[in-house]
C-alpha cells in the first residue's frame, strides 16, 4: 500500500487508516485477527480513544510482537493537566506499549475549551511533559467544528501536529476548506467518518472520493475481514471517481442533504441540554457501539432527546436547514426499536 507522510510529524503511514470504534462489538480473537491482517497489508495507522470501551485493549493485544509496524493514535477529552496525565498512563497500560505515536485532545468544541487546554494547568502541559519523557511522540486534536480548527491553525499553528475532522462527500464543506490551510501549516490531516459514520449504501464510492485528496488519511471503522479487504483494494487502486460515479455521489448527496447532520454544532446550545448532533445519529450509535455503550451513555443521550420542547431554536441556527425537530422524533423511534431488538429496556435504570 502507498505510504504517505503525516504532515510535519514525519511519520510514514498507509494512505488508509484503521478506525477503532467498531472493534468494540467483536470478540478479542476476531479483533486481533482483523488488526493484524490490516498491519500486514500496510494499514499502519490505528486510531482509537480512551472512550471506546475495550478498543485500546484489543489493539494492545493485536500489536504484541508487531509494535514496529503500528502507528498508534489515541485520544482523551480531558482538558486539565491532571486528567490528561491520568488518561495517558491508562492508555499506555491498556495498549501495552511504552509510547504512543499520536495522542490527541478529543472533541475540542470551542475556542474557550482550547484556551483551557493550553492554560498553565491545561491538558497540553501533561501532553508536552509526556512528550519530553518519551511517552508521547506527537500531539494532535480532534473536532467537529471547522471554525475552531481553522482558528487554532491560524492563531496557534505550532500547538498541534495533526488534526482530525469529519471528511466525506456529503458533509465535505468543512474538510475541503480546511485541507489547504492544514497542508500549508504542515499539519497532518486524519479524515474521520469518511463513510458518513456507516450510514451509506455505497461506501466504496465514499472512500474513493476521500482517497483522491493528497495528504488526507481516512480512518474508516471496520469490523469484518470483508470490509477490510475491500477498503484495502480501493486504497491500492485509488483513483478519482469517474463521471458515472460523480453523478451517483451527487444523487446520494442531494438525498442525504435533507437529513444528514454534519455535526457542526451550530444548532447548540439547546435550551434543554440535548446533544443534538449525537441524537441525530441514532442509527450510527446502534451500529458502531457495543451493547454496554448502547445501554449506557447512548441511551442517556436518546432519553434526553425526548425532553425536546419543539421550540425550533436549533432549526433557525442550522446552516443546512435540517428539520431537526422531526428528525429527533424519527431517531428516537429508531433507537427505541433498536433497543427492543437487543432486548434492552428503554427505561431500565
């Protein structure tokens, strides 16, 4: 597989990365086989997070004896130094490694959060200390906000070595506009959700679209060998979509544009405290997370969504004019149906 340079880190990684969310749902044995197959094929960037239940643990088991092949990226949303220091130590232990190639501040959603992270007692202090100690090689950030990342890159281009943001053909408005800015600053670019969080019926076209952008490393989540092998084939045969495929992409974009949430968060804050961008992804929550997450924090998010008062404030803020109120109702119904299929009670304590 073609190897690409991850910005100024100098790290060489496969042009296709591995997203660590879906392996939560499969057994250790299946996860280990999947990850090792990926490494052997040149898929060397393994992206996970402290919040992905046992994903770090499974990756740690899979890389035993193959650590030199893997570029490990993980992340934590901690913004203070003490919390981030604890997260780093837990990641090292769970991943069974003495160093992490890329540690990212997870889901940085505002400029205020960034200022907290870089303050005297902020997360960046713990990360730079870990870097000096050889526990972390490079420092990155993930976000769903184009405005936050663009401001960070413009005002503080040397803080982070990499960025991670959704990048796909449906919601590519943010990714495409940020791409040249990041390249100019020498910042590595990880494209999360290249297949729109797993909701597409043509993932092949979605991945082909993203792979045409030089320097962007897509990190699709994969849980079967079939998915992995198909994505590897697409990466090895990477080419821009042809005319017929472009027409199909446009058709899908137009259809999905009526309901697909780009997770830009311009609709927030909700007066009821609803995490709208997560609640509008009920299908993704059911598909990508394991039973414990679905019955835990995922269900809490969807329960909170039932408190919507239909005030409509979110819809006045949405730049894509989505009918958020009706979409919330549809997603709550979808999630409740999914719970029933799993034998999980909606109102279980």
